[in-house]
């Protein structure tokens, strides 16, 4: 239960980081 939620949060965070890096280039 918590593992699935943690994986979802990590995936969303990774998307945010990717978008942030793309906008900074």
C-alpha cells in the first residue's frame, strides 16, 4: 500500500524534475 504510493510519488517527482531541467536548458 505505502510502497505503491511511494512509487507513484517518485514517478511524479521524476516527471517534475525532467520538466524543470527541460525548461532550464
